[in-house]
């Protein structure tokens, strides 16, 4: 069986047509240019001869909620060949995490004592743009501002994708697809898969401008409150992001998606409120789905899902970005094996995804079981019934 290279391959230009072409043919088309999609593309371009196209709906201009990553991310970024570029981006150093969970007092865990050094407070927009740039530099085709309008199987067993861009429509022919479209799993659902959803968690993110003389500890802060929990972290440029995590119906009831309701919810989070006291909230809030879900199945003939499209986790688990990078790279290995060998890696990818998600559900249950101060509040009562049956979501229109 042939395997993907263990050392980087040369990076000649992709065999795809130029990025402005109306039609291109590639070995692997990837829907989604976030960390999972770009990790898949970089793995294929760096360690194989396969050509790739990444189809990204945005132009990387939209705000993306930052997050904290541990020192362990270094090995994956080095594998993708972007470690030096990551360091050059100037992300803030993260010294650790603080939490008020299970009680009113803050407990702090310093990265220093892990023996691997400090972590980083990511500016996600900057991070994602860097990965996308590296895809282009590796010879991959990157289409931004592109929306998938149709996907059909070709007589030769491949796929034809139609995408719409501001400059007009484009067509991409691909031998294999990777769905890295995020929680919506746009390709997987079109191909008949279902999403199995475990909760209705959403995050409402607000950005604060801090005065220049305001020193803020470079720690992530997590704080439980009666209707959910808060996440906050400093960002470059004297900014801080604060995210209220709760269930969708609670967010609606509290009007937490509006500045007045957001700050009203913040009033109950003493530690988070204190670190934001001198800040000014920007008027635009960003509401994002944060529910726990997995795609079933996670792969099929000619396609495979990665990142949030495959499995999406509660942000409390801190599994999102690391999983996205690793699963994107692993999905690339499977696609390579399908196209160049016997496809024997495909069943183990699905089995691993199921086991990983089951382990995550147990971890989530144990995390939420630590907080017992508000058993009568809906958010926490639901977490005490966390093993309840899940709700499948019907697939989108399937492809013949």
C-alpha cells in the first residue's frame, strides 16, 4: 500500500487552472478554508503530488472569535510547515487559564508547569489568513468569496462542483471531496449524512476596546453563572473578547444578542466584569452556534468530513482548533490513500471519529458535573441530563 510521504515533497504549482479560471480540475476539492480545510490542503501539497482546491465562503474579513491554544500545537504547525509563519504573526503569549467553576473563587493553571512552555491567545482572523496564504504558496488553488451552488457526481466517479463568486460562476472537477465547511457540514449533508445534535449551545461574542494604560493578565478566564458561562481573553491591539455561552432559548429570553442584554448578563459574572470594567463594548455582537454534534456517517464514497463538519465540540472542552488541524490532516491522508492505493484507511477514520466523540461526551459530562450551584436553572438542569437521546437532523437534498 502506498502512503503519503513522511517528508515534505517539492511544491510545484498545482495542476489546477489559475484562480481566476472559470473551470479547474483537481485531485481533491476542499469545501471550507478554516483550519481543518487548510490543514488538509497543506498536508496534501506538502507531502504528496496531488492537486487541491480550497473553496472558502468568506474573504477572511469577518470577525472570528479568538481562542487559547496550548504549547502542544507546535508539533502540528511544524508538520504543516507553518511554524515560523505562526511565530511571525505576533499572537499574544498565554501564560495559563483561570476559572471560577464549581465555586466563586478563581483557580489558575499556568502553562509553565506543563513543562512545554507558554501557549498563545490567537487572533483567529490573522491565524486563518496565514494558513490560507500558505496554501496558495504551496501551489494550491484558493477560491475566496465562493459559495457552493451545486454538487453532482460525474460518470467517472468524481464530482463536479459549481460555485458562485462575485466575479461570476466557476466549476471545479474533483476526484475526491473533503467537507471542512464547519458545523453546517454542507457537503456531507448534501451527500446523505445526518447531523446528530446533543444540545442547543450558542455563544454571543462581544469585543471590548481597552484603554492604553489598562494592563490585563494574559490568561483565558472561564466563569460559570446561573444561565451558562463566560469566556474572555485578551487580543492584540488592546482588545478583549468576551463570550456568553448559553442555550439558544435562554439567549433569546435574555436578549443577550443585543448590547443591553449582553451587558445585563455580564453583570452576574463578577470576575469577567472586573477585567472588562474599563473597556468599551463595540456595538456589534456576534452570535455563533456552539452545539455538540457529529456527522453520521463521517465519510462515504468519494468524500470525507473533517473539523467541525465531522465533529463539533462544546468550547469548554478546548478541543476545537487542535481537532480541526489534526482531523484535516488525517482526512488528507485518507483521501490520498483512496486515490493512490486501496482505501483501507477509510473505515478506521470513521471508527476513530466515533470513539473520539464518545470520549468527548464523557469528558463534557464530567466537566459540567463539577458545577452544582444552580441545579434549578434550566441551563444546568439540562447538563445534569446530558445522556438523554440525541436528535438527528435530516440531510439536505441528496445527490443522485
